[in-house]
């Protein structure tokens, strides 16, 4: 059975954007390869400014867990599950 390809990027942006001071710098990218686009699992990377990362994740991960729950409520409508990873732009610098 072929599953349809849905993209939750804009829905994630609508949820995470208001939590950031500079939503225009928010980057959301789907990490799945072309051949994996119709699979049940979808993986997304959410990248924001260093100062916004704490706000997005929240104390003890409360905000990030809530974001994951909201996104998965939408994903389940399409019989999908979404996995989110949160990073900041400066996180990869040495």
C-alpha cells in the first residue's frame, strides 16, 4: 500500500515560530531521502538562533516535547509519525 507524501514543515513553523524572537531565521528541513518520502516515519531538523534554542526546548524539554506531541497529532491524521531534532546555528562551530 502506497502512503501519500505529506510535508509538515509549514505546520512546524506555525508552532515553533511564535516561540522565537526572530522567526525569520528559523530553518526547518525534512531529512528524509527521496525514496523515503512515502514512508510512515518522517524526520525533521529545526534550527534556530542560539538565544532561541532555550526557549524552543524549554526547561527539562517541556516545550520541545509539547511541540513533538502537537506535530504528531497532525501527522497521525495521515497515518504518519514525525521525529523532530532541535539545534542552533552555532551548535556545529568549533
